[in-house]
């Protein structure tokens, strides 16, 4: 299982081994566990750290072979959405992105990633 470990203002990936009963062998209050399944909900993160979280998550998705990512930023006033879109516009792994057309509409962005990885 992969997890985020907070280090200053960055989140870094950290490998955690699972015991037979399913608990993490390492307990740390600074670790935020996020499954790498192509869906990133930004509601739990500090807005100042969103750019680094999104960047690391996109890299992890490409490493796992996930090329379509759903980023949930919420509707609100659109500040977080603009932050995410600003990052995605110049991100080397992003082919294209758009707002979701489903029920979450403008509270979620769909991102399509390149298969080559970082240049």
C-alpha cells in the first residue's frame, strides 16, 4: 500500500508493509493514506499543498498504469478548481483535462495522462 508522508510542505510517497491481519506495520500521525486508484479527493488537503499533492498523485498514477484520473476539487467559489487547472495546463504528464460531464459536473476534473511518463 502506498501512502503520503508529510514532510515540510511536501507529500512524499512511502511504502508501507501490511501485516497479515491488514494493519499497517508503521503507525505515524503524519501519514495520510491515499489509494492510487485514479480518484483524488482534495477536500482533505490544505489548499496551499494541493499543487504538490496533485503533481505527486499524477506521477504515481502513471507509475501504476492509470491514465485517466478524476480530481475532486468541489464546487464552492472555484478557487481550488482554478488552482488545479492552472497546474494541469503546464504539467508534462497531462494530455488533456476537462470538467466532468456527469452528476458531479464542475466539482470534478477528468485528466488524461501520457503513457510515456516524465520527459
